[in-house]
């Protein structure tokens, strides 16, 4: 351990912290410039290889898919069917039918607990 401590002391005496900090600051600035240039080059390459009319073609494909599934962006979303249950007795009505449903569900739950 004494040898390591002595070596570290010599290294610290030989290095100038202000000079090292200056070098690190310059490195950070140059690295940031390189990232910006790389991003700009990537954008330029993307623009150069982009085919004319590609956006219109993409929009046509998206609209075709939306038309196939029945969605009109400018209009309304199609109505969702409200009568999805098979048993008409279980369908909620305006005459208090939902109370019947709750009673039936509670009875089934109680039977499961007992069974």
C-alpha cells in the first residue's frame, strides 16, 4: 500500500488540475460540436434519399386502412353496438332491468361462496 500511495503522490504533483480541467472543457465542447454535425448530416442524408411524393403515398395508405376499418378522420367514429348480450332478459332497459341483473349476480356470487 505504501508503494501505491507514493505513486499517487508523484502523479498528483506532476499533473496540473487547472490544465486538466481546461482540456476536459475543450473535449466536451468539441464532442458537442461533433454530435450536432452528425445530427445535421443524418438529416441531410435522410432528406437526400427521401423520394418525392412519399408523404402523399403514406397518407394514401393510412387513409385506405382507415376506410377499410370504417373510420373517417373528418367525420364521426361509427356507432358501437349497444346490444351485445345474447340473452334479452339480461339487457339493461329503462324499466328497472338493471336491478334484476344485480340481484342475479349477487345470487350467483353467493352460490359460489357456499359451493
